[in-house]
C-alpha cells in the first residue's frame, strides 16, 4: 500500500471531505477516517483540512494507505468503536491539556483484568503525541470530566494546582433520602478498610486518617431521593461515596458503599451504575494565562432515572 493522489471532479465539488473518504474507503470504520483526517494524513492541495471541509473541483487530495476492515484483526473493530466514542467525548484541547467527558463504565487506565482504559485508548487515538498523561482519576463507573496533560510541565503544574485546591471541581450525586439542612460542609478523616487498596472507610477518633472535605448542596428532590451538587476540597479516594454513605445518604447504584437492597429496588427505574458524575471544572492556568471552565451535562442514563423518579407510582 502507498500514498495515492486524487483530483476532485465536478461531481465531487461541494462534498465534505469526510463523506468523500467514507465513499472512497467503503469498508473502513468511520473512526479510522476521522483519525487520518485529524492527524493530517489526508491533505487537500498540501494543506491540512477539517472533516467538514468542502471540496473544490480540481483540488488534489492526498490519500494515505489505510487497511480495510477485512484486513484488520477482529479486535480492531471494537477498539475503533471505543476510539470514536472517546474522540467524540473530547470537550477541549489546546497546546497544554485535553478535557474529556468520560463515559461511565470506562476505567481511566488499564489494570485489574482490564487491558486498557481511557489513557491507553487515547494514546492509540493520538499516536503522534509525544506526551499524554492523566492529571487525575475517576472511578470506572463515574462519568464526567477528566483532564489529560500534553506535556510534563503541564502535568506538574496541574498536579500542584490540585494539591493546593486551585481547581474547583463539582460533582452531581443522586443519593437515597430527602436531604435536610441545606448546604453542609463535611469534614471527616478517611483510612483504608483493613489495609485494602480498593475500599475506604471513616476513621474513628483515635485512628489516623487523611482529611476529606466536601461541600454537599441539594439541587432537587426526586421522590425519596435527592440530586446533590458536591464540591470536593480534597481529592481522597472514593471521597464522595464514603461521605455520602456515612451521612446516611448512599449514592444510588454504589455497589461498594451503598445499600444492596436499595440498589436492587431502584433497578426498575433504570439505576444500572453508580449515579455519580463529574460535572464541572474551573481554574486559572498560568501556563496559558487563561481562566478555564468546563461543564459536562448529566448523561442520558442518569437523566432517565430522574424522569422515572418523577412519575407517579
């Protein structure tokens, strides 16, 4: 396989480059098409173009060699679907960082029987990036905003900002129970449960732990449940999940800290995973000299649960 050059005809003039390539490569997944355009492997008159670029008669298209679907290994199709999903979840990208609205069910990194996660998939999506690393983590079943750094200085700066509490992070949590008392500033010490690396618990007064601070604020009541805004002031493992359960308001769908019977009872209204979503990030980033602010709306599955909870029983 080698690079080919194609001259745009009158019939193709006005057509988007992505649609042209989809017809040209009939057996290649869409994600592959968008990837080669985004990486600049496809050029029109020696210039990079975006997928929505409209062709002009007489232009010359550089078409790189692409393996057809039949030539690709069986695992490639599933991988392409994931890469396309992640590509569509990118909310922001500049020279320093990338912000992704991570779907629930995708771990941020591989391990524990999972061959790949968000970061491994993203490195496949952007193989020419010399550096890309996770700035922070989200649980596998938590959806929402994740920051990736595109350089070591950016990663170091963002880590320092997180440690200093200079990145404002808000979550949405659907908890069981009708929240009382309005906004509450919750501070507890957390420790690993029986030295486990996978589960945390609230430390007793005479035990050592790490301080976890969050601000819980009710948004709306849905039946016997409350949708909460939770701002985290520290970044402890499973912080919101442990605090919510400790307060007697377990997050729906939480199989580790929640209520098993409640989770089973709420399956009928669509609770199939942890109802926790990283909804917003805001900070001033000195490397770029910009104030950054990102929001990710509640995903469809949680919205469907809220609608079902509103319905009369």
